C-alpha cells in the first residue's frame, strides 16, 4: 500500500497495480475493480502536459517506462479512477505521489 507523499520509484515498480477499497467507516466490505484511469507526470511546472489513458488495473509498459525515466521530485498523478463493484460503478478520488 502506497500513501500519498514521497515514494521511491522501486517501491512503485515492485507492485505496479492500482487497487481501491471502501473507506474504513463504510459498513460493508465491497470489492472494487479498477476499470480505467489516467496517469500524468508533473516535473514541477504545475500542470501535466499529457495523460496516459489506462484500461487495466496493472500499469502498462508505457507507464512503467515513464516511472523509470521520471526525475526525482516528479509528481505522478492518477486521476479519473473508474471503479466497479457488484452493486455500483463510480469514480474513486484522485491520487498523487512524488517519485523519489
């Protein structure tokens, strides 16, 4: 599990998978499947120039390559995370980490 903040790139690459779970105060333990999301990299300019669209929970090779090439201090932003459970489909909160 990776929380927001600074994360060593090797930790990210060791488990290149996005998962979502219900909040701790939610009464039911729903299993959520990640359907799709966007990944962007911001090297400090404030706004990522482009997004990589992903349609699988596992990072594809182009995202893994971008993580490997990212400079230390680059913010990796994961947004528009669409998830599905057996009862509904919704968007999970955006998430970002600083690559060390």
